[in-house]
């Protein structure tokens, strides 16, 4: 007995003495739950905007980020567990069945741990250079328009030489066959000039090659029309300027980008090549006004009508949400803080919007709007109304730049939104909020055509209210 006690004591002492070796370990993340009452719940087609039904549900997300290492080298592991709703399919699923975003039901055991990031970060000794190698989250210089918060496997290097910093990166977005050049790859470079702490001017370039269709028969090649046996290849380049300037009054920020490229029909099919030419611009002002802060912002993305059945040249910005290799919300332009018109940074799983989020109406997940382009203007005002309470009001308008050739009888107005929220800080890291949004659906979704998903559609106005509990640690 005494010998066993001494062995346990020895192990405890070794652990105590080894504690400084793990002093570089850090854990952070958040828990978030949102309870909804809404008539706007992930419509898969525009026609479902007609005769919307009110529903109620609760969803939650838990993210945890582990960092192991010392000052100059760290291994990062980032995990996520989502419940699409409390009372989801976990209770009735087969025992042991694995599925994503479920587990919130009776007897909710489920294999649902998601790996967001696993990578190594380190500084190169005696230089300003640091590298991140592995599966990591990346955002472009255009506030997530091309890709935002997108998890990708690659190598990204950053460095600085005052007053300039720079970034170079390569990522394999999709590996089709390890023995073939039939993949989707991203190359990027960015240089930022910071003449003062209050100003920045950046120049960035992005190049995407998509050869994934070479060996895939009959696969869709979004956003471009595809036919059985299509073997389209894409090469898309984007260059742009971004900048920011801050003063005692507030700040200005924005970007201007130009994109060009080609979708080349190969493999013997007779489809004509598609040329890509597009541009986008954004300008935002943040102003200190009275007891709070006001922002005004406008975003424009070019577009064209294209031909019958959406063929012909493509004049809207192509984002990662357009590519087969990365469906869903990898384009993540959310800084206008809409709840219905476009995606929101706070979205979990039921991230429904008209355009530009994973749950967009009609699967319209990219701000390029299926080639139509879009423009939107919005604003908001936020202020403290008590020591721990903050109020915000916002509004915005969204419209297509062009209509497709098959939409000659449709209008361009997509919607107008009003939203508001009030948040109360219960204690450090813990916040409770009440959110509401109302949108008047535009004539773009009216049933002015005689066939297709918009036929005889008379869309309702949509609304959403939810309670939000968030703990950041």
C-alpha cells in the first residue's frame, strides 16, 4: 500500500515539475445558442417565398481552439460541434450512425465533432517571416467577397519591412486525383503600405485554376451552364486595391477589384468558351455621431444578361461559393450586418438569406448572383443605452444589376430590410440579446413568368426574431 502511494506521489511530482513545459497551451472559443420564431426558414427555391409558414426552433454551436507551443512555434487545432436544432434527427437515427450538425435530440449521442483547422504556425529565426502550414481559415483582402473564413489546406507566409507588410499563399482547394493535374488551386499575394497607424493601402492578386472537370463526366460546372460530358476548365484572376483611413471623426474603408478569366471547353465537346470579365467596388464610412456610431456602406458587383439558358460570357465576380469544390458559404461578405438580404457573421446552421450565404433562396450562394450582379446600400446606428446594454438599428436595399435573358418579365428589386437588436452583457464573456428583422421581398421574386420556379409566385414579406445567448472564453 505504501509503495503504491509513493508511486502515485512520484507521478504527481513529475507532472508538477513538467508544468512549465506546457505553459504555452491556450484554449479559447465560444458557446452560442439561438432560439427562433420566423417565417423565413431556408427556402430551397424562390417559389417557396409564397405562403410562408411560421416556425420555431433552437440551434446551437460550440467552437474550441487549442494552441500548443511557445512564442515562436505553435500547433493549432480548431474544432466545432453544431446542433442544427434542439430535437434534431439524433434521437431517431440508427445507433452509432455518424452525421454532421446533429446530436441535439433525446439520447443525443452522435459522432459530430468537426475539424475546422489543423495547422502549424512558426516564425523563421532572425527574420520577420512567419508561416502557417496546414488546414487553416483564410479571408481575402475584400472583406470576404471572394472567400471569407474559408477553411483551406495550404501554406501562407507573412512578413513585414516597415511601413510595408506582405502575404503570399498557396492552397489546394480540391484534390481530384493525386496522379493527375485535375485539381482546384488558389494562389494569392498581397502587399499593404501603412504610412501611419491611421491609414492603409493594399494591393492584392488572386489566381484560381479549376481543372477538376477534366475527368468528371456529367458534373455541373457552376456557375456556368454544363452538359453531360462537360470537361470545362477554368482560370480566373483577380486584382484589387483596398484601403482604410481613420480619424477622430471615424473612418473610411473599401476596395475596388477587377476579375478576368476563361472557362475553356475541352475533351472534344463543342460548347463555346466563356470569357469572364467583372468588377466590384465597395465604400464604407463609420462615423462617431452623438452617443453612438453610424455606418453607411454601398457594394456594387457588375453583371450581364447572358444568353438563353444562361450561356455566353460571364460578367459577375466569381467567388469560391461558385466552384464545385467549395459549395456553400465560403464567400462571406457580411460586414453590412444584414439578417435577411445577405448573410450574417453570427449565423450558425439555419443561415437563411436572399443571396450570398449557404442557405440562400434558390441556392443563390454567391454575391455574383448567378451572373446578374448586384448592388446594395445599407446603414446602421448603434449606441449604449445603459452601462451593460447596447442597441442597434439597421436597414438596407438589394437589387440585381441585370436580368438573365430568360427573366425579361422580371424586375430587378430583390428586397428591402429593417433590423434591430438589443444586447445585455450579463458578465465578462456572457451576452444575451434579442434580435429582429423584417424584409419586404422585391418584385424580382414575383410570378411574372409563366413557367419555372417563379411561376405564379406572390412572395410574402418575411420576418425573423430570435434570442441569442453567447459565451466567449
